[in-house]
C-alpha cells in the first residue's frame, strides 16, 4: 500500500530509496531524458529527471536529483543521471535524505521499480 499525505487526498505514487546527499543516482532504464523540472509548483531547488524508453514504452521519473544530464540526451540503463539532493538541508527536521522513483508502463500504469 502506498504511503499517503495530506489526509489521504494525495497518494504517494512511487518508491523511496534512502540516499545520502551527493550519492550518484543512476538511470533505471535506457532511453532519453524527456524533461527536468521542479518536484512541485513553486519549488525551484528540488528537481526530478524523467527518462523515456520508446522501444519499451517505460518512463521513469526520479525525484530529488541534481541533474548531470539535460533534456534530449540519450543514455543507457545504469548511466549517471545526477546526484542525490540534500533534503535535510532543505527541510530541516522533516525529511530523510532519499530519492523517489516513479515507474510507468506503456499505457501509463504505475509499476513497482523492484519488480521490473
């Protein structure tokens, strides 16, 4: 069951993995960087990287990453996409350092990253 926030008005639609600030973050799938952006409206420091694999139809979005790549870059699975950001510095006392991974299939169905 996914964790919930905001009194269950918004579901936690991914998997969190503990990461220390500065840890290398690697691509789960080969493909191209579709976009890089803020994790939420009004937040310009905490970023995500989205990678799309046209042959498989998979998309992965990794949050809390200082990107090393830019949109349009093609990369292999396992290639470095950036470094884990320091959430504890951004949200003192409220967030454990981690990355958040969302993985979707061909028709937009949410998939568990550890099962793919």
